[in-house]
C-alpha cells in the first residue's frame, strides 16, 4: 500500500514543493523537558502573579452560572456554546470559591498546552516546540486567560492538537491514534466554539487534498469530529431557538451583524489591555504593546522561508500557517469589534513557524552567531517585559472591578435583596450572581423577561433595577425606593430601585 504522507528528502528536494514532508520519526531532541517547563511556568506564573483577587468576568459568570448552585443560571444567548461550562462543572458544582476555580483551570491550562504540543513531538524538533510554547504562553492574553472560564484558549489547544494529528495521519494513514486525535481535536474545538471549528476544519480538508493523503478518509474523520462537537449546539438550536438558521441569524444579530469589516485596527488597539473593544473607537494609547502584532506576519514568513530553504519541516509549517490564518480571518474581517482572546487559536498555530525561524537563526554558524543570538535574546526579553506589564495592569483593573462588585452586592444585601430575588439593569449578570439572585433583562441581547413579568415577580420577591449616570427608572419601577450604590468601574452615579417585597414576605 502506498504511503502518501512519507516522502524522502531526496524526492522532496527534486519536487521543490512546499507541500513535501520529511520522513516520520526524524524530529530531533527530547521535547519532554521543554514542554514540561513551559507548561509548568504558565500555570505557576498565572497562579502566583495574576489569579489572586481576580473575580469572575461578565462572560465567565454566564458560563459558570449554568452549573453553579450559587445563583440561578444567567440567560444563555445564541452565540454561546456550553463546552466551557462542561469543563468548569467539576469544580463549580462543588464550591463557589473563585480561587478554587482559578487553580483548577490554571492547572488544566498548563496540561492542555503540554498535550497540544506533545502531539507535534514527531513532527518538529524539541527546541522549536519549546520556543513556540514559550512564545504563546508569554503573550499577555494567554497569561490572563489561563484560568478564565472562557472558550478561546481551549479552541487554541484543540486546533493545535487537530493539526498535529492530521499531519501524522498524512505520514502514516494507518495511525489510528492520530486519526482519533484529529477527530477529537476538531470535536473539542467545536464543543467550545462551533463556528471556530468550521474555520479549523475547512483548511485542514484543503491541506489533506494538497498532501494527497487519503483525503476521503481524512475528510470523513474531520466531518465526524465536527458533527460530534457541534451536535449539542445544533440540538439546542432546534429546542430553544427555532432551528439552526434562526440561531445563526440571532447570533449574527447579537454580534452586530456579521459581514465585511476591516477590524485589524480594532485588534491592534485592543492589545493595549482592553478585554473587549466594542465599539473600538478608543485612542491607540500603547503602540509599543502591538509591535509584536505587526512583526508577526514577517516572522511567520521568515520561518516558513527558512523551512523551505532547508527542505525540512515544510509541510508542517505551511499547514500550521494556513490553519492559523484561517482561524484569524473571521475575527479580522467579518466581526465589527475586537477582543484579544478571539485570536488565541491563530496565535497558537502561528507560534510554530515563528519559533522555527528563531531557532534556525540561532543555529551554529561560522560567524555572526553571537550577534544574532544576542539580538534575539534582547528582542524576546523586551517582548516578555511588555507582555507582563500589560497583563499586570489588566489584572489590576479587573481586581478593582471585583472589589467594586463586592461592595455593590453587600449594599444590595443590606437593602434586603436576598435570594430568591431578581436583578436587572446595569451589570445585572455579575451583580446578580454575587448576590445569589437571578439576572433578568426586559430588553436588549439578553432579553429574558417582559416588564409585566418583572412587575409580577416584584410582588412576591425583591427585584432591584440598577441604573447609572442619573438615568430615570422605567415607569413600572418609578415608585420603588431608590438607593445610591458604590460606583462600579466606569458606571458612576449607580442607583438601585428596589421593589417593596422582601425575602420575609415569601415565607423564608
């Protein structure tokens, strides 16, 4: 039986194509110490320097509330998938401790990085894998989200594993573990974010055809993984949203209507420490924080060029670049706003050609090696210092928000807003979760109750409407008692309009 994936270096040189591969099993070095060190560093740095005092964010609260007994589940909007909720469930169903969740997720993040790169141990040299892992782990976005109940980092791990396993299938179509790993990687990414998984599977299918590697078999594997990962999301679409087309349309509406946008500049501005840039009409305050973003395409091209010149590892790096670019396209050109975490899957894959180029640049050579190594060391050190500065300031801002939320929740408790209760208005999701209340909105993307139902609820349990900047209450809450609350981040002049019912009125 012909092996379409294993092509000798001699034949690769004669063909001269970027799609030719080197023989299996020729990646050099032991990757275990490299990957173990990088993965442990990600976990330990996050837990020591970033996680303490980091409360749940807005999206995190939505995901965690689905399985936490601390408060009723928040409204789950159309674009969301429940993969991250399944991932946090073992901890959040047992304890409401945010630090316990942070430790659990940070350990998983380190293990996930190790496993996703371990798949590549027979494809790329150990130093390349170690440097790629270090580059990815040192991004402030990766460091910040290492323990967050957010799906993007896990899509990155699924994508890394799926691409590595597919390349191993291309070398050895009889490798059942690699076939299963390809399907599992795509399914895992789809469970986290179904649309990202589509942008992952399509370029993998194209690469399979280009490599002439039993494309029908691999296409079936990709389809099976995509179907398995998306199944729950599709079923939920028909149960709760009126069908798949209706859910996709609603998801597009919530995201500002997907279409043609040039959002590259939005992502550049967001790298200055903004977790969400919507609308992204803010000044570009920290240009130095985006230098690496501008250098990334050049470094990727240099890494691929180095592999083509060396006639080694070309297939691996071209496919990684192709898939990484595909995962970036929807967020750079179809979404009208930016969040740095959106591009984590792309960064994870593009780190491979960058690392390859850096390792090749530092290889022994007759002259100039010390100068090149010195320049690379200075650049990497400066990059790491900038990334740590960004994650430190971002985490500090979130800690202040966490303290503000705690004060607001304490004030509401003092006003008698205790379970069972409902919170609506500004920051309702995070405030409600901390007070043990349900969060319900009568309008907007998270619309989950009508004004009439809210008034009816207020007859037998506390309802609080949170408003800021001197805004007037809705007519149905005009006669409710108004109480000033501590400012909450950018929300100043915060007031709570609280209904007359109290927990005691419900017989509790």
